[in-house]
C-alpha cells in the first residue's frame, strides 16, 4: 500500500507541469495565427456599396505669420508659413491662384511659393478630408521686384487646380499643371516624396502639363515640382499626393512625410494569467508530494527495521 501511494505522488509534479504547458500551447497557438482581414477582389456580377461621410466644414482657419504684410522681395520663390488646425490641408493662394499646398502638422505649416512680378496678395484656405473649405486666412500683400530676368519678359508661373489628388496605391496618379510665361523648352524636376528617384520631364511649349507617378505604398506624400525655362528662370509648386489603400509599412520621404503603419497586436496576456493561476496549486501539490515521499520513506524504513527485529 505504501508503494502505491509513493508512485502516485511522484506523478503529480510532471502531470501538473504537462497540464500547464498544454494550456499555454492551446492559447498561444491561436494568437500566432492572427492575420490581417482579407480584401478580396470583387467578382463578376457582384454589387458594391458606397457610403458618404458627412461632417460640418472646418470652423477654424489658418493664419499666415510670414511673410509680413507690406514686405518686399527681390527673389522668388519665398517661404510662406503660419499656424493651422491639425490634420487639415492648407492651400495657399497668390492673387487668387492656388500656388501650393501642404498638410497641417504640429499646428503649423510652411511651404515655398512663387511670386508674380509686382503686387502679391497671399492668403490660405484649409480643407478637410471631404474637400470642405474652412474660413479664409488673413491676406498679406507683398511686392516682388524682378530685376535679374526683366530682359527676358514675364516670369514662369506654375499652378494647378488641385492642391491634393489621390489614387489607389499601385495605380497611376495623373496630375494636371498649368505652365505659363518664360521661354521654351522647359525642364521639369518632380520629387514625389516617396523616396523614389526624381522624375525629369521636358516640354517645348507652355500650357497644360500632365505628370504621372505610381506610389507603391499607401500614404500621404508631399510632392515638389520645379520648372525651369531655357533662360534659367524657375517656378516652384508644392502639392499633396495621397495613395489610397492599406498601409503595410512605414515610409519616410525626404521632406518628412510618412505613411501610416498597420500593425497587429497579438494577445499574450492570457497564457501569463493561466500560468500564474496554476502556479499556486502546482506549488501546493509539489509540497504535498514531498511530504508523502518522506512519509513513505519513513514507513519503509520502519518496516525494514521491524523485519530485522523479528529475525
């Protein structure tokens, strides 16, 4: 009888440890299999649903702090900066023409803007994700005295109707620009803000110019466009490009623009809780097993001693 009790007590510890490991495996295994939600391609004959998000337009506008009203310049482009509501698109206008855009970051914005010869009335308008405009900022009027290239006629003007355009990641994004002034042929340099090589493009005459690019990863990118004519006169335009889709990695551009990162958090606290709960009964059973083993050993020694006495 004593041997049977000792054998059962010795099995308590490995059985308990095995149960703990089995519980940990059962809970850890499903968490390791967590995957992103699939985005299947629509099949033929299927129907799609489109929802419209509604929200009030922005009630707070941007404020231009630089350049100051009445300032004069002899070079172009200049830096326009100020404060703005976070997360909104800021489009800067010069004499009513859109001359640059950027996303408001850290409650401020800054961009380079080309000037027209003479008077330039500069203001800014913020837009939300739905393209709804907020209040117009203060208007600062500055003057530009062009002396270096006066012999070649008017400066180059590079503008666009769009301060922000989007396309799905992996698809071509096409952006129309309007080029005027200067003398052809013109050379274009486009930095798309995603770390790819700068695009170079040429055009013989002023007018409509279309630039294209394919973003590999979803995100928001600051795009810088520079046009130079045969005389070296330069125009500059800064805009915001959006690549739609699920972001798979974080990408930093040369001007600090980043794409959002999608990550999956695996639940690992459940196995830890189970291990802590099982720790106490395992400790008690271990101590109990030790006491039973000692008792069995004493009983065996007593039986041996009594057998010797009887002999």
